[in-house]
């Protein structure tokens, strides 16, 4: 049923350690191993989530995956993520067309003729926008939708990728622009969590709540029944954020003026995903790989099924399995490339002291060994063992800071400057560090 009013409110790898011996005799990174740590990675603070919801601990305890949540962002925060001027530039500078850029009205796609196709080569299709026709459709009530808009603006990409990294999720940000009193999609639910950011104008949201716990659009299950009761109606204004959990029925309607909003979607892993991974892990066992005796009687087959299930359940301690699965998800997630051309780790002299570097997108954590002899960086499911002198640098980078090469060298003391530069270049070669663009 609808909720009440909302407050506004692994694999492992070791890299050369930062020691005099390594600097004097450079070595290649060691091969990936199956070695697991004796203690779990400390999880970094959820700074990207905090940026959207404020008190992240309370949000996780009271709202995440449970109910809708609304908050007002600090002044100017939404406009820093996107704007009308930026949308104009994106459409002028990028050749976009269906299905990524499209028009929707009353729950169906319209206006395909707006995106004129031409084929400069036999196997190439380009789209040119018929601007007068686009304007006509938008004046008539269509909603302009641009999928994956996070890939076109670095500040938005950092937020979307940061949120996805914090929850080991896949994510995408879509943009919706409409004029007049209009509705793009009919009442529906999404198979992922959504953060709605109203950038400009206002929009009414009809919220119905859940009609089925944790619904999915794949696998065997009954479809979530459509709500038959009246919704809770709220109006989002520029600077508002609305969170909707997976399976939460809703619809959005324009209010008569230009409206621009973003939806940051998070597709998280479920227990079913864990079981699929566990089945693959269990393939190491002979009994799991053996053919099922389907030609035998039920009792014989049942005994074999019991043996298979027992082998799967005996794969390890639940906490250890959870840690390994999280590392597997981190290591196999898809990431947008963050390159540092022309500096690809070929020569130490290539980087000026003022060059600023940051961690590339992905789940990251840092821990210090019990004997303080080294620090371990976990990045995208890969573990790098590094000298203790890099600890201050790594903690700053994991916290989201960018550092100049000069600052990294200073923080690595008492290690020598040469060793600090070796650390910088090795992390660039591994794709752990990348140039800060300043955007």
C-alpha cells in the first residue's frame, strides 16, 4: 500500500612493494593468486550516497530497499550535475539517436521520424535530429529521454560510478526533459533502485508503494499486481531528491513548464545471483560435476541431489563466502575507461610535480597489516600489497581526494623520492590511478 507523507528532509594481486630493494631491482607484478586475507576489507564511508541523502546511516537503516525517501539538496548541487545549457551542448556535439535518445508519450515511444537516418557507409547508420519536428513533438506532450547521460558529463559520471562502487552494483543515469502537462511512462515499477534528482522546474510524482516484495522481471515468479488504490502525490522542485526502491509503483507527470530531471539507477545483486556464483564455484568438486542419475529411481536420484546440495553448502564459512563473492562482483563489474594519455607509465619524467592524480572509479578500501609492515589496497576486487609509507596517500585517495605528484611524494616520506615515483608509475600502469581532469 502507499506510504504516508515523507519527511523532507576475488581475485588477488600483489604489486611491487615500495622498498629500496624493489627500486634498485624493478620486478614485474606477481601473478594473480587465490589467497584470501585473514580479515575483511574495512569498508570506506559511503560519501557518494551521503551527498544525495545526507545522513547515510539513517537512510540505510530506515529507507534503503524499504520505502520512498525525499530530501532537499544544498543550493546549487543539482545544477552542478546537469543543466539545460549542458543538454544543448551534448545534443550538438554528440550524434545521438534511438534507442539511446528517444521520445515517449503516454507509455509508448513516439516521434521516430525526428531522428533521420543516413548511411554514409554500407554498415554505418547515423542519426540527424530534425529540430523543428523535435520541438513540435515536445510541445505536443512528448518527453525527451537520454539514456546513459552520466557518460557525457564527468561530474555526473563520478557520482553515478561512485554510488555503483559503494553498493557493488551496476548503474546508469538517464535524463528526462518535458514541457507542459505530460506523462512519459504509465504507472510502473523499476527492477532497480532509483534516485531521482530534479534539476530544473517541477514535476508531480504519484507514489503507490509495493504490491509484491522484491519483484524481478526475470526468473519464475508471479507478476507484481497493479495497484488499484489512490496514490500519494508529491511535487518535486528543482534541487529535490526522491529515492524509490526496486518494485515501488510510481508515475511522473509534468506540471505545465519546462522540467529536467535525472534518474540514477542501481541494479544490485540478489540472493539468486549469489546462488549462480556458488554453483560455478562448486564445479571444483567431482560430485557436483558428475552426471545426475535421472534414469534411476527417485530414492537414488534424491541421494545424489542431497550430496550435491551438501557439497555446495560446504563451500566455506558464510562470512568468507560473502567476502569472496563481493570481491568477485567488484572484479567483474564493467567500468568506463578512465585513461591518462599521453602518460601511460612509460617514463618517470613524463609527470610534472603539479600533475594531479586520483583513483579510477570502482569499489576501494585500504587496510594496514597487523605488524604495520605494509598496507593493502583493494581496488575493483584486486588487492595490491604496498609499503607502509604509502598509507597516508592511499587513505586520502580512497576518501575521494586528488593529489599532485608532489603531494604524493611528500606524503610517502620517509621513503625516497625515487620510490614514491615508482609507486606512482606502477599504479598508473595498473590503471589504479589516472589523471585528474579538473572537470
